[in-house]
C-alpha cells in the first residue's frame, strides 16, 4: 500500500481536521463528521467530505479514526467492519484505553481488517505543522502497511508494543503530565511565598539532576530498572525532606494536595521497614515493580 491510495478520516474535530490536512499533503483523503460546522470548515480547507460514513470509506485502503469518546470509536468500528473489504486497515488515533482497542481488534480480526492504534502525543498546533509524535501499538505487519499514512501524519513515531500499547502510553503520559502539573503549581506557590520568582523556579527544576528529571532518569531508569535499592538517598531522609516541605507550606499558608498525598507514601514505606533503603524502593509498594 502507498499514501497514493485513498485514506478516509472519520472525525473532523480540532485534531481530526489537522490529521486530514497532513494526510492530504501526501495523497487522496476523504473526511466525514456528523457536525455541519466541521464539514463546512473542512470544505473551506478544500478537504473532500462525504455525506455518510459508508460513503466516506468507499474505495479507501485505510481509515483513520479521530473521535471524541471510546464508545463512539467502538460503534464506528462495528459499522466499518461490515462495510470495508478484507485487507483494508483501520488506524485508531482517538484517545482510548487498551480494553477499548482489544474490542476493536477482535471486530477487525473477524472481518479480515487490519487494526493498529497510533495515539497522538501532541496538541493540535503541533500536528498542523508536522511535529507530532505517534505512539503506536499493533502487529508488525499491520504497522508496516500503515507506514505511508503514519509518515504523512508525523515523522516522529515510537512503536510501544502490541495493539493497545500506544493508547496506554498516551494515557500514562497524560496522567503524569496532569499529576505533575498539580505538584508544580503547589511548589511554585511555596517558592513564591519565599521570594523565589517564576523564572528562577523554572531554572531550578529544569536541569538533568533536578527534582523533575532525576527521579525519572536515575530512580526509575537506573535503580528501579535494575532492582538496586542500596542506599543513596535514604527513604527516611526523603521522608524528612517531605516533612519539612509540609511544615514550610503550613507556615506560609499554602494548601497542599498532591505533595501531601505523596508524603503519605513515604510514611507507609518507612513503616514497612524501608527507611534505610534508597527512596527508589517506594516502587516496591506497587505489585509487579
């Protein structure tokens, strides 16, 4: 298959219309959306659209989904499986979870249709200018078949594993981003209360050995990966530092939610006898780590 074969895009929302725009630079595209406003916008951008879902996929070698909810994606795949010929391909870019992709894969397998997930790790503007990262899950043969369309969407691509792994990776990444943001806002409030400006705060945390990256690259990437919990920074020392942060915030009248919750984990670890291990040993509180 090649990008010169027709690709259908189902869902022309803010992200979907940019996906269609990227694909249209490489080959023929036809789009579909239930919203008249989105159809009008696509038409204004000279993106061909069809009146029905079935008409959209007629003659298409690949279909890209960019839909608002897992339920809509699943219903769409159920419909497409009855309309698309064997040997065609569905690429799921919507934000879903592995249990959703497992259902879609089963439907596609029964219909002889290839299926992969290619979660988009970027915002709309980054997709529009071609700088997105795709987090891909699927069988190697299906990913190879999808490559012309994946390349048209984004030059940065990482195969995370089987079907569902790409979607899971996006959900995990977003969970970290959203949780870390709460921690950062709390920390910024503490910094500001003690005379530290925003620029200085950002510079403090952005370095490779600072509070943001060091836990990832050293604690997770080296110690947890190798099961090495020999003391570097002791758990009880990390607990002490966390206690000091709570005390400072209380004195400054700064409400804490994420930092307070995280402190509880250090209390649990110390109570379970991990106080003299490196604080990377917190990972042992979670099954499988």
